[in-house]
C-alpha cells in the first residue's frame, strides 16, 4: 500500500466520524478536517475557514507522494428553502502547525483543490445553474501560488444548496528538514452580490508523447474511484488530444536550419516526428483525456528546453471569450508559461516562476488580473509553451498547467433552476 493510499484511508475513517456542516469549533488539539469558522462579510457573503487533517512529514515526499485528505462542506451554512447563487471570489491557503495553527513554511505545500461535490459533477452543477460551463474545479492552489483573488466583481457561481469539497496534499522536497506535523488551512471568500460576473476555469495542460520504447502499463489507477481533486491535473471524460502533436526543443542546440524554417522562434517550424518524444516519469502523468501515449508529468534533461502543446481542444469555449485571471503551475526549475495564438503568432499571456535559492522549491508563480479581459477566439489555434532550465547533471520532473478564468457570455442568465428527475 502506498503512503498516499494509507493516508487517504485514514482520512476516510476519520471523516466518517466528523461533520463539516455549519461551524466546527473545538480546541486546537482536537480539530479534525472540516470547516472550523464562518465569518459573514459585507454583501451577504462569507469567509469560510477550513482545516485539513494533520500531516506528519518525517521523510522526503516529492510531488504527489505526500499525505493528503479532503472534506465536503456546505457552500452556505444557512441555505434557505429557495436557493440562491453564491459566487466564490477567492481563496487563501497556508501550511500551519497542527495544534497552534501558527503559520509554517509553504515549502511543505503540494497542492489544494476546491472542487464540486464529487457525487454530482460538472454536468449536474452546470444544468442546475441554467447552463454554465464549469469543470470539476473552482480553484487550484500550487507551490508559488497559494492565493487566488479574482478581479473585483467576478466569481465562480455555485448554488447555495450545493456542497463543495476541499482537497489538500503536503510535500517535503528537501532532505534534512526537521520532522513536523502540519495542516493546510484554506480561507474561501464568497459573495451573494447578484451583480457579480460569473467565470469558469479552464486548466490548459501541457503534455508530451512517450519515448518510442517499452513504457510499461499506461496506468495502474482507477480514475473513476479517485477524488476529483487528488491529482495536480484534472481528469475528465472528453478527448482533448490535439491534432498537432506535442513538441520539444533544446534551446542550447541548433536542431534546424533557422533560415530555412523561419527561425527558431517560429513555433510552427518543428517537424513533430523529430521533436515530440520525451521520457515518462510516472503513471500519474497519464490522464484519459490525453490518451495512453501521452503524459502530463515528464523528465527534463540538463539544459534549457521548451515544451510546446496544442491546447485548442482544451479550451471548450462557448464563443469568443475574455480571460480575467491567469496563473500557472510549474515544477522547480520551470521558468515560464506562455499561451500563444498560433494563428497570429502573438503571445496572449505569459506567466513566470521564481524559485528558492537555498533549497528546492517554487517561491512564486506570477498572476495576471484583468477587469477588461483578454480576448481568446476559439476559431484560432492555441499553443502552450513551457520553458525549463535544468542546471543539474540529471533529469528533473516537470509539469505545465495554465489556470485561466473565462467570463460566461454576456447576458447569461445564472440562476438556480429545477431539474426534472428521470423516471
């Protein structure tokens, strides 16, 4: 049994004994996973404070290896008989001491996902709001991006009678760090202001093809049985593979005649068959929507490299849309993420990373916030470009995800609707 599986079983056992409905107040040493405070804010919204289970970090736990847990909670504690729309406007997360709740270092933070109720899913959620376009997740927090605040006046819509789920995972990337027991705290901001502009998240994910050799089984995980927030990358039942194959280039080597092919900065100048194969790093990198021959978790060899993925199919936009908040996820030594309009050659948005200087870890992922919005035309082709610079003499593991919040179309009637039950 893996360490992650053992922790999940512990979490499920404990959660069978504790409720996270309403306010959970206890002495710090007695707190378990759940909502422990709700503070009413101006405009009828709430700040909902949540705690994970206690995570013992007594060994090195790299990405996707650390202890984890989740809990469900009511979006609105005092939901009336007539449901209303509650907008999730932001979330802050912190690693804290398991008893005092004093802040610890966020270097022990792997990721946190605020997801829809896993018993309902996106289809039921969107239908119950009159036809919104959300996926499984409302917020994803990653190393270097522990807080997301949507622009003023924007929010992810949910019904007041819905439940959401908060999944967290810890890590410890550096040997020699003193043992500790921590929790992950999340503070979710909400509002019921009817003038809020609804947005939905699209996680644009870089993926690479496997090296052309025996890679073993595609996956050993039952995705249908996993929690929607457990993985860094979201799992869905759509085919999101691009027509144009994923590509790779070594920035320190001349792979092509740049004059003949239009220059090394021309993203369309690569022959897919010559540049698209990388080594897989884990079975967890294989997600159904990208096919059994692709991985979202791969190795980066020493040196400077770019990984280019056609993400057009991942957008699934309801028409010409505007992006109002963008951030991203890179592993240590990742430098930047760029969304390129491959039809025009223009950079739509760019996210950069800063890393800890004294030890392994991402210190900051930048963010882009826009009230006016950044236009994205679904009739164009889009590519995600991830740059890594590996200063070591051995391969390092990598991921590349761009978190982009798009506004629902103008005039969309967001309201709770009754869905006829099937007979």
